[in-house]
């Protein structure tokens, strides 16, 4: 089981943006908090590296799906806190709907007998 625990799931392109938006639906967070929330909520299966997270945050901010401001974190350090915008909420709803359709389609291919019932 130890080898299995070391395996991690790879994210499909674009999935990280949806996960970030979903995480921010609960309230504003700094980058490390976003990564920790995703890790915890995925039962340690999704580990988001800074090299992936911060470019995604910058991209989402440029698209006006999130906003950011500098604040003092709980540890007393300056950090950028990110918040979901109205456009981000709309994008999240669309992305989640498309994701559900994608998962259903994959399920039909992987389990054809179950999908014909």
C-alpha cells in the first residue's frame, strides 16, 4: 500500500483552474492556503506545486475570474489573498457542468455495460 500512497494523480489541463475557483468559492485565501485546501479535500491525492499554482493564479487574475490584494496572513507575513469574482463564479458553474459531462462520458467508455442500463 505504501507504493500506492506515493502515486499521485496527474491533473488534466484546465482542471487546476476549476479546482482553484472551487476552492475560492468558500472564501478568500492566499496561495499556500489554496494548495493546502486542495490537498486536504482530495485526501492527499492532489499536490499542487507552486510552479503550477502561481501561474494559474496569475492567469485567472488576468482573466478577471479572481481578484487579489496584499494582506497580513495568520503568521504575520505579507501575502496575496485571492477572491472569486462574479465572472469567476459563472466560469466555475460552466466548468463544473462540463466536467460532469466529461466524467459521465469517460464512465460510459470504461463501463459500457453499466451505461446501457
